């Protein structure tokens, strides 16, 4: 956890790689909790009964899902050492998962590390439409309810950029990290369902309106 406190995160070169590297990139991906973009269509999916969303019920399975090859992602950075490392962090209460199930089957999710008011998102996966997106919305809503202020995405992908993720310089990131770590945030594995739904609706109400979201809303 000292490495995360200092702004570092681990990766392996490949799924079968034997070495771990601790990275501290010049540009860091972050997803602002107050600037999260939630499209109306995804809001309907999140609030529907399509997926059953839980937390910390299948941590190892979520990591395994993130480590598995998928179309367009023939290899990953999650090797056996990474799986063991995060499994131990989870047993210590420092790493958490969000799971999406459909008819009882795990079809998507994400996991990451929690330290004070910062959450370090490590990876996500999906084998059903929107499952990882639903997990991300739940992550952001739970973080806001729990008093978090920083969602570190490490890097910015097209998938994350659509929700407002952006890159910031290393020193700016570390300033945000230093302010977040001392906060007494709490991970909420089982938040009140009504409070969670209200927070998700609030995310939509406060979403920055881009041309795409305005068109989707019929504006």
C-alpha cells in the first residue's frame, strides 16, 4: 500500500510474464466523480433488472475475468503474481470488486484498491452488453456515497473517455492523491438500495451534456 500512497501501481508485461513493474507515468488517467457522464440509455439499463450488481462476492472471479483473453485483447498485464497480490489485498480489506450477473452468471465487473478517499481502478471486463459500464456506474455511485474524492484509472481508454476520464500531469495527480488519502472514506459493499438508486439518478442529472448526450436525450 506504500506504493499506492506514493502514486505507483503494478503491472506485468504479459499474462505469462514473470516480472512485475511499478509504474509512475507522466500522465495519469482520472475520472472526476463530479463530472461523470451518464447517458440516458445506460441510466435505464443500470436501473433496470437486466443485471444483478453486487460487491466483494466474487473478487477472484472478477480478477480472472479481467485476466482472460478476449476479442481485441489477446493478452493482458495480469499475471499469476498480480492475481496473488490483489487476492491478498482483498483479504486485508484493501481491494474491492463490483460484479454484474445475469441469471446468476458473472458477465462483467471491475476491481481496484481503496486507500482513504482514493480508489485505484485496476481492470474491468465484460462478456455481455454494457455489463462493465453498469459496474462502473455502480462504482462511481458507491464512491460518492462513501465519501471518496479520487478515482484513478491509471490510463485513459476510449471506453473510459466516454464517461469523462481525462489525463492529468503526474504532479497534479499526486496533489489530488495527497488530499484524498487522509480522508475517512468507506467502501459500501451493501449500500441502501434506495440511496444507491437516488445517487445514480443524481449522476445522470449532473452529467455534463455533450452533443452526443443531448442527441440521445432528444434535445
